[in-house]
């Protein structure tokens, strides 16, 4: 279905009024900075409903959705089986603060899907999963320092909310007020896809490193694919020096394949964090890994982690229905076909418009980086991603909005699509992108 009319600013007056009111009550008018449109300018759109591949805003405009609630809506919005599962759980209760058999059932599905996970603990968000995995890695190894990579986002826990300096390796510097220098001091930031930096750091400080934490395919500086050498170095060095390899698959888990990015990359991390799809769009996260490591989590071990709403019955029902559908009727071949066509169409449109871009894609995740000059470098990490022309991307975003296509509101976020997107939806999006790209020259 193609949106029936242009969605210009004049047709978004209710959203503008809603944002003005929200700004009086909520910091910045939003409950997550990703919704604030800071990366594209203008004001966010307020939504009323969603169905399949479409969003409808409070002004009644419809959009083809290419963020899917930032990843979890791989089946499309309001899939009937997912809705029915939530409804069935809802009539029995919303929270017990006690164990349910449904939690065990979902744990078994996750363990069956991802061979590196032998035991798993439910939490309520990807941030909580990453925070807990880092604490567990430190508790298991008895070490303090962790390595993360510039441009990889693992939620807003203090020890992970640090940014890289200009050097290849630097002690972490907090990039948010309220994160203390002491908290950040044990986080070392390296450049993604630079195995040499990992080699040097482990050679000098390998016995102090508890874990390497990474997105195996990055979605948080735009889509960035790892090199084989980089992945191999991370696995080899952590094993050699007694550190843990932690894959953040909050975005990629169950999206790039049923077994996540680690399945298609042929990797076996020690710990994995999950979110988004694992809750079917409701707040749920998880972390899991080797049995001997997970047995250090309280009450089996001494590493503390708890949550009143962990394993919430509504989120568990939604996640279980979603994962069962992905297992029993895998959409990945369809998603790959749509992704390949979208990548091809965007690339040809940019070429016709003589616009320098670098397109990166893995399955149903993709980013078109607007690079500033004719000598485009492959986007391999933050140093190259950060060369993008964010102002031009902002113009592209609003051009697509005006044509009824809802793209990520930042150059540095990946787009997602669902099995609900049809061939005609993909072609309509390519046509819209062709028109917008031609207007940017």
C-alpha cells in the first residue's frame, strides 16, 4: 500500500501541538532521545496506531515504516498471533513477581536457537542485559577493565556510556554528565574493525581485561559489518588471555538469522545480550551464555542481578509467539530478497543523482551513508562513519517523510523492515528515494 497523499508539514499540525504540550511535561518532549529528531532537525511525529508495515500519525497520515520500533517488529505491527498471545496472558494477570512456566518455555526457545547460550536470564531491556553481562564478566574473571568500540552502543549504563578519543586506544571519557570519571576509567575504547589495536592492547594489558563487548554487526553508528580478521582477533585474544567475548545482539538477535549475527558469522561468544525481537516489541531483554559463567549469577552464584518485572508475563507471551513464528515460518529469505532490492534501488538512484554515498547492508538492516566527497571510504568504524554529511541526510529524511516513508531520524541509525513489507512497498520506497535524492544535488 502506498500512502495516498503527500505528508507535508501542513498535514502534521496535531503532531506539532502534541510536541509543544509534551515539552512542558517531559524533558525535551520525548521519553528517549532517539525520538527527538535531533539528528535531522524539525519536530517529531506523534503516532496513534500501526498495522503491518504501516504507521498512522495523530493527524491521520500513513507511512511505510522503516524503523519497526527500532528493530523488534520483524513480523510487522500487530501480528494476529502475537496480539492473541498477549491477550491470553493479559486476562490471567499482568505481573506476579514470581516464577511462571512461560519464562522457562521462552528460555528453552532461546537456548535451542542460539547454541552459545546454555543458560539465560530474563531482564526488562537491552540496557539492563548489557549492564548485567558486564557485571557478570567482571565477577567471573575477577578483573575490572572492559573493552568496547567507538560507535557501539550498549545502553546507557554508566560503564558503557563512554566515547573514544582520537587515539587508537584511550581510557574512557564520560560523554554524559552524571557518569563519573572513576566509573569510566575501567572502560577502554578502541576503533571497530581494527584488529591491530586489539592485539596491542592485549599484549600490554591482557591480564586486566574482563571482557570485550561488541556489536557483532553494528547498528548504532549506522550499519557496519565486521571484517573476518577483526572477529577472529577478538575471539582468539579473549580466549588466550582469559577474558570473555560478549556479543551485544540486542538489535541483531533473531533479525539477521534465527540464530542471530553469530550464526551467520560462524562465531561463538561467551555471553550474548538480547532484546527487542526477543520480547516481540514489549519490554524484555535477556543475557545468556556458557553454563559455567551463568552459574555465577545469584542465586546460583554471587553476582547480583534482580528485577521485579523480569520475565513479565505479557512480554514473555509476546516474545514467545514471535520467536515461534520465526522458527516455524522463517522470513529470512524474503527479508534478504527485499534488502538486496532496496540496496540496489537506493544505489542506482544515488548514482543517477551523482550523489556520493556508501551503502552498507546485512539482511533486513541497512544504512545509506552520505559521504562528503567523491573519494568514498568504506565505512568500517566510527572514524569513517563520522565523515557523513548529516545535513544532507536530514534533507533526505524529510523528503521521505513528505512522501510517506518513515526512515530512521539519524544518519547513524540503521533502517529495518519487516516480513509485512511487500514487493510493491519496496518499489514505492525506491521510487520515493529516487525523487528525493535527485532533489539533493
